[in-house]
C-alpha cells in the first residue's frame, strides 16, 4: 500500500491506545450533586481503553487509515 499523498511505499502501521481514567473533577461534582451515589457512578467508567490503528508515511509524515 502506498501513501495517498506522496505515493511512497515506506508506510508503517501504528497502533495507539487511549485509556480513560476516573476524573477527580467529575467525581467531586457527582458527589456534590448526587452524594456518595454520584461518586460511585463516576468510578464505573474507570479504566476503559480504546485502540486505534492507522498508517504513517515515513517520507512525508501523513497519517491515514
């Protein structure tokens, strides 16, 4: 597969993962509005991750899927 921008065949496949953690601000706001239940609900979304795979051209640096 070649780069759609420059046509080079020097393309690397890269995987990037992002982990969402518990936000202290959201937990405190949930606690102020809903009490301890709001704080516990904020903990439910802790540790979820999302992985994205894309390609990077070594010649021009263009990122594409």
